[in-house]
């Protein structure tokens, strides 16, 4: 190999290293927890989203069963939002600095109106983690009474709906299926359908981030 080729390889490797270092410097880690404001208990399966001031989603995730979340984003000022069925949404403005950001706990308050009449048993069984999906049972639950499907699905773990009606699951595009069949609706059309559907008519939501081959997700990132 000639000296010229060796020099070219060295330059390319150096540039790649610089680009990788720059990418690492432009990405910060955000880590924290979500808790019940009154009891201090961790709230597993809460949805945490990092958004710009205009509500554009930057990054989103679902807490683990201990209420811990981890996100990545470029340094800057954002809105950090947590949501969970049975609780009022919690949001605050945060400033993300380069490197590691350990956030104060997001303390959520119970939605007293939604929880009126709900039993402890209902709360425990509301979310079930299975091998290939997460199931949110709403059938016969007090959570669904007086709510529509849009209000309920916004509280589902990892689900976010932007200002244009686009639905994502942990930041990835999804296809909505209804009664085992794809709806083929999206955006405002889907939002209107969900808004007009009574929450009491829904048995459950099944959230599949990585659907099996038996589902034709048409290139989408997941299925609800």
C-alpha cells in the first residue's frame, strides 16, 4: 500500500473520529423517575416525553416497572412531560446540559375525577406486561367512564399524539388496528374517530412495539 493511500486512510479515520466525538457532545442523556406526589411510590409504565416549546416531540419513552426513564437529546431548553392513566399530566420546563442530566423526580397527582369509584384492584390490573406486548385493560373500569378513546389512548404507556394527530409509540410510528383489523386512518381523521368513540365501549388497548410476523405492519414501527 502506497504512502498516499495510508495518508488518505488516516485522514478519513481522523475525520470519522471527530464526527463521532461531535455527535457524542451534541447528545445528552436525561435520566430520572416518576413518582406519586402523595405517597412517593414509583409509577411504573408512565409515559415521559421531551418536547420543544411548540409541542414538537423530541424524544419519548416508557418508564420501567420502577418508574425509571432514560432519554437522549441535544442540549437545550425543553418541556418534560409525564402522563399516566389515573393521574393528571405533569410538565415542567427543563434545561439540558451536555453530558449526563439527572432530573428531579416527576411527582404526579392523582386525577380525582377519573379515579372516583375506581378500586385498588382496578388500578393494579389496569396495565399488564406480556412477552410480546403491553396490555391496558379498560373494560368495566371506572377510568373509562366519561372518557373517550382519544383521552384514554393518550394515557397509554409510551403513546404520544402530536398536534397533527400523529400517533407514536415510544417515539416510533405505529399503525392503529381496531378489532383485529388495520384502520388505515391517520392524522386528524384518526383523532376524530378516537374522539367520537366512548371509552366505555373499549375492552383493552394492546401495544406492540415490535409486532410479530403474523401482523402486516406495512413498514410501521409498531401496532396499537
